[in-house]
C-alpha cells in the first residue's frame, strides 16, 4: 500500500512539474514578455533610457484631446450604462410591468446584436449615408448629413450596447435576493422606495461595482465605435494608436500611447478595488425564497415606467430589425431611404453563399472563435481545478498572472504580440509569429483568459466537497471521480462559458484588426471595412448578410445557454 501511495505521489508531482513548466513558459512568453518588450522598444530603443517618445506624445494637442475624450467617455458611459442596466433588470424582475415577455427578449438584444454588428447597424441607420438620415434630408433639406456623429453618437451606441453585464450578472444577483428580507422590512413599516434603497440596492452593490469597473474599462479602451461614429470631432486613444501603428516610423508612438492607456487602466482598477474592499456590502442570503415582483402603487408612475421600458426595448431592437431588413434591400434603395418590399431580393445572400470568397470570412471567424473557445475551456478546466483544489501561494500567483489581460487594453496586448514576435525568437523556438495565421488565435485566447478562468472557477466553487469524498470512499479513482461526479455537475456552466466565448469572438474587431492574416480576414474586420468611405456598395450590402449570420448564431447559442440555465434553476427550486 505504501509503495502504491508513493508511486501515486511521484506521478502526481511529475505531472505538476510538467504543467508548471508549460504554464510558466506560456505565461512569460505571451503575457509578460510582450509588455516588457514594448517597454524596451519604446524607452530603450538605442539601448539607453530615452523618454523622447513620451515627451513628444504628451506635447501633442491631438493626443491630449484623445486622452481627455477617452476619460470623459469612460466616466459618462459608466453612469449611463448603470442607469439603463439597473432600470432594465428592475423592470424585468422587481416590478410588475405589462409586456414582460417582450421586454425580456428585447433587453437581451445586446447579446445578439453587439460589437461591430451593432456599430455597423447604427452607421447605416443614422450615419451620413444611413437610412433614417436619407429620409430626414427629404423632409429637412438643410439638415447636416453628419448629425449623428461625435461624442453623443458614441455615448448613445455604447450605452445601449453596454447593458449585457447587467442582464447577465447583476440580474442574477437580484434574483438571488431572499424575499424574506423584503417581507421583514415591510413588517417593520418600511415601504416602496426605502425598501429599494435600504434593502435591495445594498445587496446588488458588489455586482453593480464589478459591472461599473468593466464598463469603465470598455469606455476608456473604446475602439470601433469612436472610429466609426466619432469622426474627427471625437477621437479617442485606441483609434489614434491604430493610425500610429500603421507605419514603422510612428509605431513606437503607438506603443507609448498603448502603455499609457494600460497604466490608466491599472490605476483605475487599483483604486476601485481599494474602494470595494473598504465598502460594507451585504451578502446575499442563501435561503431559497424566490423574489416576488412588486406592484407600483402610483398609477401615473406605473404608466411612465411602463412607457419608458417599452421605448427602451424598441431602441434595443431597432438596430437588429433594420440589419435584417437591409440584408434584403438593394444598395440604391438603401441610399435613397426607400423600403420597397417589391424590390426585396436574395441577391445579397446569393453573393455570400454562392462563392467560397463570400463564405471565407464566415468560416474564418467560426474557426478562430471555435478553436479559441475550445482551447480556453479545456485549459481552464485543468487550471481552475488546480487553483480551487490546492489553495496556496503558488496557485494564487498563477491566478494573478492569468488575470494580466484583465488589466491591459486590447491594443496594448495586440501591439505587444506584433512588436515582440516580428522576428525569430527563442521563446517561440525560432519561429516568427507576426504575420502568420497563429498570432490572431493567440490574441483571441489571451483576451478571454480572465473571464473563462473566473467563470469555471466559480463553477468548481459551487461543488459540494462531500460528493467527491463519497466517491473516493466508494473506491473511485481521482480521474473517475472527476469524470463521473464533478464534470457532470459543472457541465452546464462549462457549456455556457464556451458558447458565450464563441459568440463574443465572432464579430471581434479590436484585436483582429491588428493581428489578422491578409488572406483570412475575420467578420469583424470585414464589417468595419464596409463602414469606410471607400467601401463599395456591394461590400456594404454583403456586410448585412454577415451581420445576420452572426445574429442567428448568437440567437441559437443564447437560447441554448439560457434554456439550460432556466432548467437548472427550476430543478434547484424543486429540490
């Protein structure tokens, strides 16, 4: 028995050493080295410390304006997204509002129509050549065709696109509130608004705080929306980084800007984490008493909230509906602002599905998104298991390193990869990665590491340890226990993480535009190109077909995810 035990411990230790070596190499090569390399290239270009690029960047009025714009957008977006997101989840789950089923569908629109798809929709609806703009110019000939451009346009689009975190995460916190706490407050004579502010909102503070941090980072790192809808009037940092990175002479300026943006992001996260730790938040009760919806007693207030809720739902779904309609229109009808059903055609779809060239971006995005999602889930199943099972300083350090992408803007990650691996490197065994088909896949994996780790780690944390102990007492091996007991329990969450990663990467643009191979352009890059002034009418019409394909895939995947989620919740409530 002792010899068997020693052999098992030896095999386990060898396995741990092997995993540690692989992870150590991967973390240093793709998470640490690119950032150190950027610092060396920008500040030690000639082997000596030189702050000239930093001074030149900070002395530029254009750069300072872009920095101010990014910070202003991040602050305003955090406020507007929180207001809209909290309003939506309360309409869905706290108050009795007529048309609940329709509102529930509409408020999930940002999960279906997001990223470059939503930016494309807004551009072709409200842009200078947009459908609504064409109709407005017929009524008001003197109207500026660029009326929907600048800070306001960017803020509106990103606000309605940014409520996904509230719908997915903050809403779950609201649903988990113990209704007995509300009843207790009512019995104490507390009613209406005070219950909301004194009982409900304090419980939601941690999830709202987390959503606020993510929203701020999205705002300060905004790329596609300011690039398309901001125009010259409202330029932010990342589009500026993109323009600087296109030439070798200004690439170091792009790196300085990306590093500066990374420092701002890290500073904000440090400050917000400090504030969060000092906060006195009420934890969610574990007593399973479902939340009951409240009636709004004031009829006028009820009417106002109902009307506003349905207006918001309409705004959320209009881009999705317009994209679908545009995909059947001709370019001449679109530019003229005419919606003539008799002219609807399948030619745009035939252009995509009748040629390998048309389908190539679809297959490219599916392959990259699928491979990155499979690799991430497979890797995090192993790593998250090690972190939850062996909670020590080494696993804590491992978790900290894997969260590095959480603190860095995607432009910094992309530039680090480009500038670090543009020549043979011993860390990559002599291979050059820049310009190859592999570097974008690496970028996709890096940006989703923290999210995937946290979600799968949370799934493991929800497992009752007594189940594993019972299986071992019955003679089951460690592998058999995992396969037969643990994995089936976490499978719904694992599938959800895989599918959500997949759809979020389908129209990914921020990393793709830096790392894509010219022969394999993904959908996000194709959609962005269609919004450019030099794009052809044919490419613009085909972009709507690509958007419809992305939305249909998203609808199917979200239905699977939430179908399983609701079934799991019902089973737990029955138990």
